């Protein structure tokens, strides 16, 4: 920090700082890996949990499971409540994240998530199961806002796109694990019918506690600190990271590219946030909504009814659906992993619109083949795997987009708002609609589900082709100037 109002109290001073430029010019290091591991691993848990629920739906509906519930209620009502919880949690914790900091909230939200997951394992009535599916989603929704804010603010601009995509895509590593775990847990030769599904949730809690310990070492965002009156802490943190990286690389870091002058503040009102997002950046607001709605419907068209489709149309045993899901989950993870770098090199506009359009068109093709009776369980899974290879990169880029195209002070709430509104449109109505369509046993109904998801994904791709922001390799402050910036007087 090169200048400050020396007598100003926290949240009221004016500071000139090079912290953003200092963070953006850092080379990749062990410190960045620590952030990736500490923040990214929770998506593995999320993927583990959601996949387990999808794969155990058939078992929960069987007599002797310990719950009086139907498969349609698990993949429909419970899934919708989970998403409703996630939307509510995103908005509630998103506001707290912008007000009280990234670190406090990504610790609290993980604790909420773990507690609710543990209670899900103890379900004895359907209402209990529904309640704690909602609360589990409430915690994970808060994670989306807190973690995506922290990722973008801590990772250098040169790597921000690929890292954000890979971290969000790591959800699917958990999905692979959840799919394979469900095969073991649903094997009645190993676990009783009313115990295996409970142990699946319990294992997620154990893994989450390990992540909680790792996450303690992830720091607060220096960008949040200097805006909210904690400039000295931001300075100390960035200086310690610079010393650590210089020691690791054995060379001095280059000078930062510039400074920014900020009038510090403690919080931002909802009115200011809404005016900024919709008044100052209306095209970006349309872009965010389109991307979230498109990906939510595509994923709900496939994943929430996945097990039911295999069981209903291809007579796949309940205990074997996990093998098929592991394959499409692997395709989902490989998409962001292999395509992520291109979002930083080829560019956001081409890659976002391209992945959305291509995945939508491929799903239309899959729907046509399914309608013709040309697919088996294996070939349908292969088609889905290809569709989701591109769709996963596109869906992850939705989170990247809304976390980097709005001003620093509104970041967490912007993520929360677009996630909540887009996901509510596709993630609450989607499971309710698609569960009925895929469980009907009528080929035409399932084809319609695919076509709805594909059509909205293509529509979002066209919106991105016109409205996407070329944010690759640019600082966050350059993409969207902070509301607190002090203009130079000529």
C-alpha cells in the first residue's frame, strides 16, 4: 500500500494499493496449489452426495430400505428441495460473504453442509429426508458464492479461467466416486438393505471433516480486505506470499503493473448491488441468466433421471447404474480439465458459446437416436459422455463468467443471484418435470426431456456468442471497475 488516510477507521479510509496487480503477476506456486486443494475439494463432496442420491433412489423406494418413499420422490421432490435449498443458501450466504469476508463464510457453509449430510444418513421418515436434503443444499449454495469469489480473487489473471473451470469441474470426480461407491453400498451381500445408503452419506461427512481441516489454511481474499478497511492485513498477507514464492522460485518477482485508489467501506446495500448489476451492466446480466438457465436444464434433462432411464428402458439392475454414471461423470471432469486452458488462450467468447452450442446440438442428436430405438444402455451412456464433455466446460464457465464480470463489491451476491435465479428456473422445475417424463416409460416423454435441455443450452450459446465478455488474462479490476474506486481529478 503506497498511501492511506492515517487516521481513518476501518471501512472509512481512502487507500492507494497495488495488491490486485501484485496478486495477478505472481507465477504459479505451491501456495496456489494449496488454494486449489482447499477450495476445490468440496465440489468433490457435492458430486459424491448428489450422485449417491441419484443412484440410491431405486433402493430407497424398495421395501425394507427404512424409508417410506418412492423413487420419483427422491429424484423429483427431494432433488427439487435440494436445489431450492442451494438457491436460498446462495442468496443468504452470498450477502454475508460480501459483508464479512470469503474465509469466514466458506468455513461456515461447509459446516452447515456436513451437519445436514450427517442428519440425512439418520433419516427415519420421508419428511426428515426432505428437510435435510433442503438444508444440505442450503450449505452447498453458500459454498458456490464464497468459494467462486475467493478463487477469482486469489488466482492470477493468467490462470484464472482454467483454474476456475477445473475446480468447478472437480464436482465430477466426486460423481465418479459416488457412482462406484453406490455399487458397493447397494450390494446386499455386503451391507443390509437399510444400511448401505446411510453409510454412503456418512462417508461423505468423514471426507468433509478432512477438507475442513485443510481449508483452515486458505487465507482471506486480500482484495476483499483492502476494500473493507483491512488494508494492513492485505499488505501483510501479500508480502508474505511474495516472500514465499521468491524463495520457492529462487528469483525476485517483477514489479506490479499499477495501483488503484479505493475508498474503503464496510458493506454494500442490496439496492446498490441491483442498480449496478442491472443498471450499469444489463447485457452482462442477460448473459449470466442465459448461461445458468441453459446449463441447469441440460443437466437436469440428463442427470436427475439417469438411473430411472437405464432401469426403465434398458432393464439395468438398480445396483449397476453406478457403473454407467461413473463413465459420464468421467467425461464431465475431462471437459474442464482438457478444455480449460483454451478459455485463457482462445478466449471466453469463442469457448463459452462453442461449448454450449456443441453440447446442445449433440444432445439433440442423442434424443433422435433414442427416439429411433438405435441405442443400448452402453451406447446411450457413450453419447451422454460426449455431450457432457463439452457441457461441463460450458457449465463451469457460467460460474467463471458471473464471478469476474461484475465489480468486486458485488461479486459474491452476483454469483449467488445468478446461480439462484438460473438454477431455480432449471433446477427446481427441471427435476419435477423430468422425473415425470423419464419415469413414464414412454419413449417420447424422455425424448422431450432431452430436447428441452438441448434447446435451452443452444439458446444460451447464441446469447454468449453476442454478449460474452473478453475477460481472458485481464485483471478483475480492468473487467469491472470497483464501485469504491476513487476517480482521479484532472
